[in-house]
C-alpha cells in the first residue's frame, strides 16, 4: 500500500494495481471524475512527487500534458508514495452507486437522431442522484453505455435520458429500432461529479453541444427548486448544434423552470446555419467570449464534445476564469452508443 497526498493535505492509501481514483473513492474521498476509462480529462492531475504507472491508455491526455507531469487518476496507479496537485470535493456527500433493475416507461423522438427514453425503477429501489450525474444502462449480454440524466429528482422517480443515434452502434440499434415500453434493463449509478457547487450569487454559465444539454436541463430543474438565497446572480445557457432542428429543447418554454425566468438567458448557437438563421453562429465558447461576461465572478459548466470543452477551458482560463471555477463532463465515444 502506498500513501497518496493531495494538495489540501488529505491522504489516502492506494494498493498496487489500483487506480488512484478508485482508491480515493473506496476511502470516501471524492475526486472529480467522469468517464473512468482514460478517455476524457475530468480527473486530470499533475504528479508533484512519487512514481505512478498507467493501468490503461490515457487517451484523454495530450503528449504535452503527459510531458508536463499530468496523469488521469482513473487509469493511473501508484508505484510509490505519491503527491498530487488536486483537491477533493470536501464535505459534499454523493449518493452511493448501485445496480438496480429498471423498465422503459416511454420512448419519444426529440429530433431525427435523438430519442428521449424515460426509465422507471422499482418503488422499493429508487435512485438517489444529484442533478448533472449520469448512469450506465446495461442491456442484453452485458452491453453497457453511459448517459447523463436529463431531469432533477422527481416525486414519481422517473429518469429521463436523451440518447443520440450513432450509425452501426449496437446500443443505438436497440434504442432506435428494437426498444419498446416495459422492456426490462438494468442501470448502474449515479456516477460522475458533474453537479452544481459554489454558484450562489455568481454568474452561472452553461456550455453544451448536442445531447450535452441533458445534464444542463437537470441542473436547471434542480436550481428552480432551490431557495432564493442559494440562487446564482445570472444564468446563461449556450447550446450548440448544427441546424435548428438539433436544438430540440427550449429552456424559456419549459414550465419547470418558471422560477428561473428573471435571471435565465438562452443563447442558441449553430455551426452550420443557413441564410435564414439570425442568431449566433460558430462555436458556443466563441459566443460566450463575444458577450464579454465578467469571468472573475463566473462559474462555468461545460458538457458535450471533448474538443469544445478543451478549447473553452483553455480560452476562458487564459482570460481570467479561475481553473477551479470550470467544471466539465466530456462525451467521449465508446465506438458505439
């Protein structure tokens, strides 16, 4: 067993061959994470002392980041006592992940390639989660895919997912051609550390591409239920798609968000707009930068493509956003969906 020390002085023990992230979670010390497969960079940390070894490929790191001493804690193990330039989430308590059966309540097409799937769990096994977290859905023969939950916890305990079709994907084949109401599946969750924190009185900014809007929708629903004293000063939602039909949800028309109306702005952004489009064009991060928001007071939550997230983080932090004020959940492809 090796001792791992993080930037705020807390320590935990890691066994040889165990990922740094798994070791921390096992000892109830929560570090930021998302994919847990080395494909995104949410759990990135610089090693300041000691030796580590890759347990699998760190595709979420660039060559320059690796040369600069960064590792991904989800797929990196300790080979000696180690010090990491990372902090835990403090006293935030996350619901423990569990595996439960579920059935499909309904399926509805939101756009030509996005399906809304609503799942229900047994009354005796409700799923506790924080808005923004995700689940793994486990289908036939153990096929598993990760999806963000698109709603805040509800009294009816239903779980909404927004699922994009991927050509030739095994799970896509199921969702878009074979799935039917009342099908029995399993889910594992909640997972991930993409949820709101430290936003009271601040300017809250969401950046989303594609179905990355799903956890944003969940967090907005959660915000709408909170006390006035915990609300952000302003809320800006930048959502990017290619064509108008890709933007299948309108926050300003969602009745669950009525309490947020005075402070909520929605900025749709299209990358392949035609001549009839009069709104923002290009990338969501460029639209945010063009608005000239005071980044010193901002808290940014980005979800969607890994390229968008990396570019947004680099640009925003170079212009004054505190690195710890940027939170992300990158959608990385498994090759299928």
